[in-house]
C-alpha cells in the first residue's frame, strides 16, 4: 500500500468496503440462523407437550 492509501482521510476502497459488508452480512445470517433454530426447537417442544396433554 502506498502512503496515500494508508491515510485515514482517504475513503475505503470499494473492494475493502465490499469485504466488510460481506463479513457483516455473514454475521447477521449466522445470528438469524441460530435464533431460527432455537425458535424451531421451542415450537417442537411446545407441540410435543400439547400432544402429550391431549392423549
């Protein structure tokens, strides 16, 4: 990198910005997948409890 590119006043290069956005989206997707899995497990547990009470 040149001294010009290391200057903090210079905006991020498009490739760096894209890489940062991709990393952030992967993190968001991972958190959403984990929350969805927990929600699915909760629903399965609730359904199994409801079937147990009905029988």
